[in-house]
C-alpha cells in the first residue's frame, strides 16, 4: 500500500479532455468496499474562465478524508502552500497562503469565490475511490478494465485510468468537466500518486 507524502508529489501539466458518458457498471468478481477514512496525494490541473478569458492552474494536492470531515491542501508546482480547505457538515473554511480565511456553506462555493474555480468535494469523496452516488445508495462507478464516464452532481466525470490498490483497484486519473454559465467550461484533471487507508 502506498503512503502519502507531501514531498513525493510531482507536477502535472496537462489539459483536460472528456469523452462521452456511459452507464454505471459494477466491478466483476465481487464488490469493493467504500472507505470512510482515506488519504490521497497527487497532481491537479484546472482550466476555467475568468472575466471572459481562459485561465489555468497546475499543482499538487493532499486529500485527507474522514466520515464527517475532509481536509484538502493545495500546493504550487514548487511545493508552496496555496490553500488549506477544511470541510465539516454545513461549513467549509479556506485559509489562503497569506493567512486570510473565508467560510461558506459548501466547498464548491468557497473555492469558486476564493480561487476562481469550484472543487466538487462532495462528489470527489466518492469519485476518488471509483464510486458514484445514486440517490441514497453508493454504486461502484466503473470496472478497471478501461475508461468509464458518468454524470454526477452536475459534472461529467471520466475515470480515465486505474491502478492496483492492494487486492482491489482505485482510479489513477480522473477528468472532470462542468459548463460554467457565465464564461465557458471548467475542466479539472486529478492524478492520484499515493494513497493510504485508515480503515
């Protein structure tokens, strides 16, 4: 099992492109367990519109998830801290590198206000493990034989590649896209380099 280390992360510089959508399919050979407590480290790239112009951001992230909370740390390509986001039920706070802090009801709204682009934390709690929610239930999102696409929480989500995680599999790369009414599409790509389960 891989371990999460801030200093081991590498830079990703890539644009995000999405294919069509497909249905939700269970993994063959039995079910995988969803983990309430898990950490991920990896690379992030974002394309988003701002004031009618295309913008892009690249960097690294550290994701620590518990049953009732999530903490995300964002870093520049050189490792400087850009922001720390803490999410609890009904409240999200973001502390920027300069020490300023803001709060909002959801992380999506908070990151869009502060960073200029939304980070879909509620969905990523499932997508990072290869799951997608359907009503009250959590379903396995895709089989690790190849890419799989689906829609969830207003985003088009594509699990582009998988990696071995013990006796199971986890997404290696996830591409996200959402249409921004004001200025054009928002696209995120996450590559998972390290993970650790606390269960």
